[in-house]
């Protein structure tokens, strides 16, 4: 069952360092561009994924075509795709060994969520980490008590 309790979502965000953002945009007027900036400002490493702008740089990071190309551990995959297209991103997240998937506001795909959970991934749907981070009082990366 997707995470819905504030405590569980806050714990997921506190344990996250690297986020792959599927559907990243290089256009400042797009929500995915703004959310990526917020996440980076919070201290996360955000790796943009978008086959339409592969090879470009967004927020100082190389844009990947798909998750399998990244080649480093991914804690969370933030999905900016239509609900019917989110399943492909979830399947890539499973194959890439991500720890969790986060489907953005308006993105609900129960079948994809069930596949992710069956593979051992935490799932959040129909929420935005850029909203939840300050709302839940999650400290910025590197500012947590007791962390390096």
C-alpha cells in the first residue's frame, strides 16, 4: 500500500540522497523544472531523465535518456508522467534497483504501484516532495542531527 502517513513520507525523504527525476524539463515554466530546483536547493542530488533532451544539462546535471543509463544507486525516482505512462517509469525504477518511486500530483497508477511494492520499493502517489519537505519539516540534506 502506498505511503500516506506523514511520518512514513518524512522518513523516506530523510533517508533519500539521490533522486532521479523522470520527465525533467529544461523549461523554467514547467513544474518538473521548478521541483528539480527545490530538491537541489534542499541538498538532494537530482539526476534528470528525459529522452527528448538527452545529453543536455538541467540544473548542472546531465540529462539521461532512461534510468538504466545512470549507473549509480538511486534512492528515489520522482515521476512526472501521465498516469498511463507512469508504469513504464516504475518498471525502469524496479530494474534500476531504486529504493522508492514517487508519483507526482495527479499521477495515480495502482497497477504500477503494486508492481513496485511487490519488488520491495516504497511508493508515494499523487503528492509532491517540494510541497511535503517543508510541510513535514524535513531538514535539508546534510543538516540532520547526528549525520555527517
